[in-house]
C-alpha cells in the first residue's frame, strides 16, 4: 500500500509518528528542516475515500520537495521499491542542465563499466579478478536510465533492489541480491573519495588484507577513467531508496588526486594480492587467546612459500587451539588448508577446511 510505503520512507529518515485519528497518521519532521514546532504531515490511512488519491499526490509533492526528488524518483523508490542512483556533474558546461554529446557518451559508458565491475566484484569477491560473470548481464538488464534533471547535469539510473542476481551453489557462498551490489557501489565510491582523493593511504600487505572487501583493481581503474575521460571535476553520487538516502560528494578532483588513485592501484598490483584456496605449513611463533574455550583463538606461524618467507595467521576453535598449544610446546609444524587472503609474504585464513599437526 502506497501510504504505508510513504510512512516507512519518512520514519526511516527520522520523522516521528505522533498519533492516529480520523483516518490519518501525523508525522513530525526532523529538526534539520528548521520548521515550526506545530508543523506535522498527515498521511491518510483509509485509502477508500473519494479524495484520497488527490491527497496522496499532494503528499508525494511535499515529500519530493523535502528530499530534492522528483515524482518519478518516488515512483521508483516507493512503487517499484528500487534504488535511484543519481550522478550530478557541476561545471561551466553543465550550468544550464546541458552536457556536450561526447562527454555524455563517456559518462554513460563509464557508468556502465562501473556497474558491471561492481557486480563482478560482489559475485567473485576478488581484488584481482577481471572476468565478467554471466550473472552481471542480469543485473545490468534490470538497470534503467531515467529522465535527466536540470540544475547542473543529472543522470539518473534505476537500480534493482530486491532481485536475485546469483543463486547459491554447492560449496559456494549464499546467493547474491541486487541490493548487495548497490551497497558495494556506494561503499567503494565513498572509500575512493574519503581515503584516496581526500586522504592519505599507505598500501601495505596488512592494509590489503584488512580492506580487501572494498578493493578491486578493475573497478578502481574504471572509476579513475570515469573522472578522466568525461573530464569531471565536481560530481555528486546519490542513492535513494525506502530505507535511506546516501551521498558521495566529490569536489575539485584535480590531476594530483587522480594520480593518488593511479598510484594506489599500482601499489595494490605490486603486492600480488589474492583471495582463494590455500594450504600452508609452518612453525608456530605466536598463540593468542582471551578465552581458550571460545572461538577467537589466534595462531601465527611462519614458513617458506614459493621460495619466500611467509607469515600466516588463523583463528582456531577451542579444540584446535589446544592442539596448537601442544604443537608449539613440542616444536611441531602445523598445516592449515582453507580460504585465505594473501600477498607474497603474508596470509590470513578466513575459512579453515583442514588442520594437520606434523608428528
């Protein structure tokens, strides 16, 4: 029911429901709007009245004005329960809501690449993967360009929010839904702006292992190309759905900032980072636990892999941790097999399929 979706949209943005009476529910706006204390918005609960349709249309107009959205945006958000992804470009060429055709073509092409790369990243979970899984086309086919806006140039894309993109498979992780891809896109765009353009990030092996869920080389390269090929200096990304609105605001994207992104990608490539099945044997050098009977018991062991010294870590359950303590006392080596994040000289097991203590 549209009225319930309007109420959910507002409550998720900190509007406070006050009371229900005479077929209406009243909601008080958040303080950020600086409205009079007696201002409330009344949403009809009884949709069978003659003038309800006109009343709801008026409410949609008010909500659209509050959140800088169009009626078409709210139709996508509320009726279709999808996400509106906006790309707003600010510069001298776009002040009247127009953009040169060549720049528009570059913009559209690079946005498509970014959406494709994000979907591939979510499905493959790999920093270095460059393949395009067949499920990516399903996601892209569910995305639709919407009518552009004036006031600078605004490109809008309807992103699917509730569609199953990839089913779970034997020995694979859970299924992938479209909203996970949308959230990953927002996460990566925000990370690039805050940590690379506006921050100072030093790439180390430990940093890669800690942050690999936000890093995909192909995606980062296409984000860089998005800014350079379309000659973008000031650009906002925004995501709007029933649950929330999220913004990534990029200002004054200079050649220096883009060079930081270029170097960041080069640094990642230099470490040969990957996530995959791995087996490693080494001598235990450290054991750490706050509660040996719990699940978060850490073991660190070192050995040789591909003719290089490697340090690996893993979390063990209580039984395996006790075996590791005995192995450490007896100076026995341990072999752990499973899914690991690793560079040339460091590895961290995130899933363990087998542990073997050498006699």
